[in-house]
């Protein structure tokens, strides 16, 4: 039986950050105790989730549920993405409508884990994801609440 390493940690409801890797090293299969959303910004990569491989194009959105075994397969090109870690308890608290974020993870488990955003949607989504990434690092009055709303 193969074992996989648990990677990363999340000490709050969610965490947002941008990464750009110039020097690519193979990333082994792993899993997390939290959910992960990735907005793929650039590079030449596939993403494998639970044995299914997804070729990526810029502005794809990848949904990885807590506990799912996954890894990117990277080819020589800078690998850039915005990543959001989401605590399962936070996701459960935010579940109110049928089109909520939890529904996205459910659809990913039963269908495709990668959403290919259309041209109009991808621009709007990228704008809000960049805003979320910047706001999550800011400080000030009610910034935590504003970040959660975004």
C-alpha cells in the first residue's frame, strides 16, 4: 500500500497567496486537511487529482477537496498561481445556497476538478482573485471581514 505525505497547514479559516516558481522540482503526490482552490495563471502543467490528469491552461480553476491525493506535473516554464486554502469548518459555515463554494467542490468530486473559465468570466474572476490576494495581506479596520466577504 502506498502512503502519501500530508502537506501544508491552515491555522485560520482561509489563506490566500500567490506563488511563482522559476526553478521547478518534481512535487510528490500529497494531500491536505483543508480544501484548496488554485487559479492557474501561467506555465506548462497538468494537475493530477485522485488519479485523473487535467491539462491546464491559464485562468483554469482547480478544486482539490480535503483528503484528495494530488500533485502538479510541471514542464519547463515558470509555474504561477493564486492559491486559496479553505478550512472545512469555514466552508460548512458559508454553505447557504445551491450555487455556493461547497457545491463547486461537490461538482469537482463527481465531475471535473478543473473549471475552464470563459473569456469574460476569466477576466472578472482574475480581477477579484487578485483583489482577494492583495486584501488578505493588508491590515486596517475590518480588513479581516472585508477579506472574508471577498
